[in-house]
C-alpha cells in the first residue's frame, strides 16, 4: 500500500468541508486526488516507486514529479506516503544515472517504447528526447520532500551522485557542439525529431544550457528554452541549499560547480532571453539560439513562461513577467485560442484550437485574484467533456472533443489549484 487509507479519508473530508460551496470541484477533486495513488503508483520490490503517466505505460521524470507534488502536505503525517515519495526520488535517480538524456522509462528492462529511434536506446528507456526540465523535476521533488516533511532518507549517496550527473550534463550542454547526444525519428511529424542529422538547429554559447525538446515532448525550434533554463536556475538554488545544510562528504566540488552554473545560466537568461512584444514592452522570449533569433510564444506544459513565478524564478508582480503574461494570454501568442466555451494556451503537440487544463491551472496558480482562481476552476469543471476528470487538451468550441482519456498530470494540476484556492480562503 502506498498510503494510509484512513488518513486520506480524513484529509478528503477536511478539503471537502472547505470547498463545500463548490460541490462540482469537490467531486472531481476526490476522483483525481485518489486516482493517481490508486492507479498510477507501484511500489516495487526494491522499495522504489514507479509512477505511470496515465494511458501510456511509461514513467516520465517530469510527469511523475508533478503527479506526486500535491501529496507533500499530506505526507507530513503519513509515513507510508512519505516513503512512497522517497521511493520515487530513488527511482528517478536510478533512471537519470542510467541515462540523463532520456525523458521516459519502462518499469522493467522490457524494450518497450520508441526503440526504433536513431539514438542510444536501451530496454529500460521508453523515449530518449532530451529535455532540460526532465532533470529539473527530480531535484525539485527531492528538495520539496525535505523542506515540507523534514524527510532526509532520500538525500543519500545515490542522490548526490545523480545531482553530479545532472550538473555535468547541463555544463556539457552549454556547448552542445561537444555533446555526444543526437536524436532522430523516422516520422513525417517534424516536431518529433531533431534536424541537422539529429543535432538540432545551430546555436551559439549563451551561458544557458541546451535542450532538444520542450516539456510537450515537441522539438525546440531554437535550442535555448527560456522556461526550462529558469527552472534550472531555481533547482540549482535548491541543490545549493541541500549541499550547504546536509554537507555530504566528498561533494565540496559539486557545491562550487552548482554555484557557477547557476550564475552562468541566470546571466544567459538576462542577456539573451529578453525581447520586445508588439507594444514595445520588455518580455521573456520563449526560445532563443544566441545568434539573434527568438520566439514570442508559450507552451501549456510546465515549465512555461506563464509558470515562472510558480516555479520560483520571479515574483508574480515582476514587471517583465506581467508584460510577458499579458502577451502570452493574447493573440500575439500564436498558440492562444479563444472560443465559445473557453480561452487559453494550446500547443503544437495537440490539435488546432485545443487548449490545455494544465495551462489553465497555471494561470490560476500565478494570480492572487481569488475570484479568477474560482473562474478557472469552474471552467475546468465545465470543460471536462462530461467525464469527471481532466484531459490533455480540449476544443475551445466543443469540450467533448479532447485528447487523452487518462492524463494524471492534468488531474493533479486541477487538485493543486483547488488546494491553492483553499489556502487563500483560509488566509481571509
């Protein structure tokens, strides 16, 4: 069992009482909050935890963290759940040490997934699309587990070895021309493969770290993905704190590497990652290449530019962020769609005029306006396609048209916004 059923029952009852004036939220919250633990988490014989993304039989480093984060507060008082999360961190570390360039893994060495891709595959790897955020999320989970619950069982030798692998990978990818990584897929869908013989589009040194793919698993047009580099800055700060407090023996050099890398990436964002919107306001670009090319857009997955305060990179009131937010939530973002039922951010990963509940949740999590949070939660419920759960995306003119029947990350982002709304109510 991955959690204490009685503690979960009591927790749901408390949350239900606090959102009793929103019964439609309550029903979906209870369904989504228990579904992830009941149907996606497997505690393996070695004590580690494998977390399915949903209707795809694989574990993403990114998704698994996002699926589990909303349980951290409950884990303070639930030893079983806390150890389940410890087990997830350990499983993530094992996967990263196996291959830091892979984004999704099989539960066993079973050879499932995209084995025909032209890259260095193994039977444990489901997909090997290199994404900076895939290495950010496990560091975030390890840090938050420690800070929220006080747990340190996961901060052992395997964690510090993994942290070293992540830092060395990001340092190498500051100069991608020196990297051994390449990736090509036999497909007509250009978003699924890297151009230029699998090495990606040209770029120059910026101090930032290179990414082949976005959090959507779609290819980067310009390979310095600003939101993912923002996230890297945040988790490197987390790692510095862990190293300073825990003081693991033999990792003094790692602490210095972390400090330097964080400063270089952050300076790269400030130097190369800013542009002007149509109104002449300074905003964050979505992607840049260090050669003068940049894109004004956002993607609904996290990390995104919209999510910058949620990630911890900047304050919600930061003027550059606010200008970026206005741009993203407007027609200047080519993937912002408005329709009969809803408006929000879509993606190259899904169909035209389909928007993502994950992005709607982030829109709510990055505002202090309680009424706006409530509006977004009502919208997400109304646009569930009559299924009682969230989906990857839905059509702004017809929510019964959606992608992915079962997408645990979206379910848990809905839950996270409910919990965030409740916290605001209790501060009134």
